[in-house]
C-alpha cells in the first residue's frame, strides 16, 4: 500500500484558484481606467480617487497574475528536473508511506522503525537539498516572495476601497468590478463583501442621475 501526506499550503492553493479564474476576471474590466481618469480631472489635480485606486489595484493584480504564472513555470521545471522533496518509509505493519514534509516524517516515527525512519529522514534531507540548490539557481523562492509582496499591496488597496468615495459613474463601476474580481478568489469571506457593497450602494445613491441608456453602462453579461 502506498500513501502520501498533503503539504500543500493555503497560499499555494489560493494561487492555483487565482490562475484558474484569470480568463473570467480579464473580461470584466471593459473600460480604460487610465484614459478615463485623465478626463475626470477637476482642472487642478485629482481624477476620481476611487477610479485611480481601482486602476492601481488592477495594475498590481495583473502583476500578481504574471508572477503567479512565472512561479508556476518555475515550479513545473523543478518538479520535472528534481521532483518534489519526498521519502518513502515502511511502517511496522508493512505499510509504505511516501511523505513530502518533515512534519509527516515525524508523525510517522515509532521506536519499532527507528532504523528505517532514520534512513528515510536522510533520504528526505538529501532530496530537499537538491531542490533548494535548484531553487536558488532559478529563483523559485524569490518569485514566491515577490508574489507575497504584490498580494499585500493588492490587499492594502482593497482595504482602502470602502473609505474611498467615487466621484463618477466610472469610479462606482470600477469599485464594484474590483470587489467582484477579488471576491471570486476569496476563500475566507468573514465580513466580505458587505462593507464594500455598502460603499458601492452609497456611491450609486449619490450618482442617481445615471441613465440606463448611457453608452458607458456595463452590461451585466460582461461581469458574469
């Protein structure tokens, strides 16, 4: 019998889901934030602050996706050339396990298999060392750190979104689209999306003159 432990991190799984939803998310940004922001200046300084924030978020979000794709490419290369670190250990009852983490190795330990377990630990350490050397050469862990930084920057902007009032219909729609984009990949919702949706509804109330025939209206189908 062969079994394996599951060492895949939550962040790793989240990024897999993020990449899986990329095509859908890309469709839902149907207007040019930068060019429209330039049109909405008040003659002195600022375009719609919500539109500007959303444009910044979208830019960083695209960078995050690009980094995720690069990390996935590097991971595939490591998996093919080195293989994910692992070792086999045979338990006292004859069951053979394939373990992918030291935590799994430690959980499998028993005095009856001390020699077998020691051999498996040495095998795992050697495999991990090969992975680490290849990682250092191609920059897989560095890509992971860049993704974390980009994800943090996205989250800061998203956290500022409910307090950033839109001054144009484009800004209102941009806020809603950012919420939808992020919500597609949100695994621990907690209070999301209620503060964000309330913010968008407040904006819509202030901009009640929006007409259904406006040529900038976003069709519901584009955000499905």
